[in-house]
């Protein structure tokens, strides 16, 4: 009796272990795999996938927006979108001219919801307001319903472009 119980427990442990190894090895980043926790950043030249810990390690800013639906102020902390794009060599600042003005960012949530911001809108040296990839609200990491990442566009009067469960940001050109 004792031996059977022990071996069952061992088997359960092995199943758990195997499952956690599978989870750890699951490919991450495509919009299809929801809640993989990874953010794919794609430009015409490069692509990179950031895990929550990597984004958390980058310099953050904090913004407060009013959510008219919740009728509440919400304080988000995150990394400016343009800081993430600049890592991939996307033009900004002095270079926000010419072809750069034809470029735009498609932000996609794990449910397939999409919103577009122009590259110029995402550049704080060009356009007022902040566009950030937030990973915390009111001092806490975003919950599963919203995170781990959410786009925040402070100049918008409604949070409709605030893509929840953000899984991908892709830079494209209209030219
Ligand atoms: N992934 C995803 N993000 C989304 C949406 C959605 O359907 N899917 N709806 C948007 C709309 S229209 C609004 S008004 C806000 C609502 O955000 P809230 O639930 O935090 O108020 O989320 C935005 N982000
Ligand atoms: Mo909305």
C-alpha cells in the first residue's frame, strides 16, 4: 500500500516536471500563442523578442491617464515605445523626416485586436504625449487580463488604442 502511494506521488511529480519543461520550451512571440508573455518587435530590418524580465530591466517612465470608462485615473509604468524601436535602428528625433513620416507601428494583442500609431506619434521629440509599452499599473505588474504588456497612448481621449495583452509591435511603411 505504502509503496503504491509513493510511486503514484513520484509519477505525479514526474508529470509535473515534464509539463513545466514543455512550458519553459514553448516558442514565444507570435500573435497566435496567447499569454506566452513575450513581446515581438519587428521592423523591416530586424526582429527581437522581449520577455517581461528584459523589458522590466529597461528605463521606465510613469504616466497617469484618465480612463473615462472606469471614471478613474490610472498610473502606468513602462518603456517608451520609441526607446524599444530605437534599439532596432528605427529613425526618430532629428531623423523624423522624409520616409520616416510614412512609417507606422501595428500593435497587436493576443486576441488579434490591433491598433496603429504613426512613428511620428510615437516620437516624443516630434509629438506631444507619451506612447509606452506598460508592464505595471498603480505599482503592480499587469494582471493576466491586461498584461504582461499593454500599449498606453496618453494623448488619446479614450483608451481604445491601449492594446491589452500586447504580443507584437511591427513597424511598416506606407511607401
Ligand atoms: N487586446 C485588446 N485590447 C483592447 C481591446 C480589445 O478588444 N482587445 N479593446 C480596447 C478598447 S475599445 C478599450 S475602450 C480599452 C478598454 O480598456 P479597459 O478594459 O482597461 O477599460 O481596451 C482597448 N484594448
Ligand atoms: Mo472602447
